[in-house]
């Protein structure tokens, strides 16, 4: 599988390049359903309590936002043939609330790229991931750390 | 609502204290269901591909682990009357895979606590969150940044 950007292996992830990863919309029913299962705080699950609460209305769990962003990264940035998973993320932030009806655009910028010293079949790619709403506000930002296979040697 | 540890307001979160937050089990069906929706990489959704893949079997999406951990924090650490949400997390890591049948124990340690300069009704609590499996391996670790209301002045 090669995704839209032609990203198949470690060598394809170009330092400094920003890859657009599509967009996703979020509605109240899905906000409440996710939060009832995983993050049942009043401002995520109870529209009336949320209206009287710190955000003046229902907002999405940051984990829901992160999961929706991940979906777009899997579809448009990570490649099934080379993605070996993630060590984690640095400075995950939710600077602005996500509200019902929002549409989020996701982009991924390669901020660091190096071959693994200990495992020569792979590289480590650090990616600044950003999700932006239609008003231009950044609703999520993080630096993801991913292990990605290098292109197989055709002579091997 | 006061949870098991008597955590209601900012003042209750004691620097250096570790709060046990209970445990959660994860099965293959829920791993696959979550990942099909949010993180459809082969090692999360396809048992056969996962068996031949980098982890030698199906593993949970790190976002699924994070969401399950969040549930325990909401139930046992954050208080509905004072939690104002999170700015994000630093150094979110998944050092060890989560596999079907795992049971994860979650604990939360207050590593920083200070009153907000700009908003006197709240404090900022930084929490080292850890999830550990029954073999003692840490499967998730992060430093969460939460805004928490101070105890209301009864004379106000």
C-alpha cells in the first residue's frame, strides 16, 4: 500500500516537509459516546452540566480528538508496510476546545529523521502533528515518535 | 462527589503522593474494535497479520490504553466538582506492548502543584501517570497537566 503522499518507507519521510492528512468532523453523539466509555467528565458527557461548566458547552475528550487524528495519520501518513508503531509523543497539547460540529484538518511535519543505531532495519521519525479547526485554531498539537522500516534492499 | 482518596479540590492533591487508581482488563475484541475505528494498523486489527508482524501478536493501540487509563483517572483521581480539564501531557510513552488478556494497574503521583498566577480560582497539578501490567512492566507513562479548582471559600 502506498498512500497519497507516496510514503512507503523511512527514506520517503522528508525532513521539514508537511504532509496534509485530510479532515474529520465530530458530532455531539460521538463526543458523548466516546466520553461515556473513556472520559465521563461532565463537560464531555452532559450537555446541560457542560453549558454551566468551564467551557460553556460540551467539548470533546482530548483522547477522542487524539484518536480521530490517529485515524487520519494511519490513512494518510503511516504506511502499513513499514510502520512499526510508536514509542510515544512529546508535548501533547489541546490548546483549544473541540466542540460538536467541528471539522478538524490534520497535518504532519517531519521534524527529525535518523536511522536507528541499534536496529539497522529501521529509522526513527519525529513528527509534529497538528489539528486545526475551520476557524484556524489549533485544537491539538504533539510531537510523535515513530519507528519506520527502511526500504528493503532489492538485492538482499 | 468525593472519590476514594478524598480528592475534591486542588489543596487535596499532595505533592509526592501516589494515588492508586484501580485496574482495567483488556480483551482481544475490544482491542480490535477500538483500533478498527481509530487506529487500523495491522498489528492492532488483524490477528494473523499481527502474529507475523513486529510484535508477534496483536497489541492494543496506545490510544486505547490511554483512554482506558483516563477512565480510571476520572473515577479515582480527578474530581467532578473541581476538574477543569487538561492542557495536555508531556513525555507520553508506551514502553511495553499491551496484549489481549492483560490487566493494567494505574497509579497517579503528584509531581508538581502550584496555584495559577492568572486565575486565582484554580491550581495546576502535574501528575506522573503510570500503567503497569501483572508482570510489573510499565505499559504507559506520561506527565499530565491538569487545571483543578481550589476549595471554595465558605465565607464568600
